[in-house]
């Protein structure tokens, strides 16, 4: 499977999270954090005058040469993220292969990012919703590691521990690693827009 147009055409970058102050600093909102920082990396200069409420989310556009980079933070809550993504992609006529979703991932420790094209949702409800609404799993994912909690050996409560973990805030001890991880994720997205999928994926895998 190849990805065309990432370095030349308009691209939609989606950060996943939940709206509201109570979720602002939680692990599940890592996607929001990365997209906010990417916006700052572009100088915070939005073609649309800043973040606006549209497509059931917060949306803005930044200029990258002769093309637009569209940034989206769905505000539907995680389980319905696909509705926001589908609306934005349809409005701007962005094919699924030029959508990159930034999301938290339990399978990697904090500080690790992985770039992937397609694949399953791994139990992530935001990805599940996007796949359902787009009718395809062939979008890019920047997987932002948040690590796993230490779960007692009781299968009947493990799900509750994971739920509390992803909806919990990063600890003060994690803050330095979190800042470096966000910085690394932004650099990965910048390279993706500049060099395309394969070179960026190889670079991230080697770095990690």
C-alpha cells in the first residue's frame, strides 16, 4: 500500500481526545496535546483566524507552502470521533490516505512514537469510530505511547484499571518525558509532511 500526496497536497491531521477541562491533561488526550503543539510549531498562524467550532470539533488551517494543513480536534467524545473526521474529510475532499490520526497507545512506553498505515484499532474506541465512519482503515496513525498501568492479577478488574489509567492525568514525574515525547511527535509530523510516509516511518522506527 502506498501513500501519495502527503508532501504536495492538502492533509488532514486529527488529534484524538475528550473535550472539557476535566480531561485536558489526561493520557487519553495526548492527541490533542500533540496537535496543539504542531499548531504552535507552524507559528500559531491560522488561515482561518484561529481554532473554530466546526465539524463537531475544533478546527483550524495552517499554510505549508502552496497547500493547507488542516488540523482537527473532535469534540464528540472519543467513542464518536469518526463523525467529526468524516465531516471534515468530506468538506475538504481529503481522501482517507491523506488523513493522519494522532492517538494515545497503551502498547508503547511514554516517549515512544510509531507511525503506521492502516491496521486494526487495537481496542481504541476513537480509531474504531473513525474506521466505521470512513468505511476504511487505510488512514495513517501516529501512535503516542502512554504505557500500561501495573494491573493486579485479577482479570475481572483489569479493564477498570486501564480505563482509570487512560483517563488519569500524567504524573508530575512523567512531565519531562511527556514534553520530550510531544516534541518528538511534532517533529515526526513535520517530517511526514516534508518527506512522506516511508522515510518518516523508517526514521521513527530507528530512533525508537
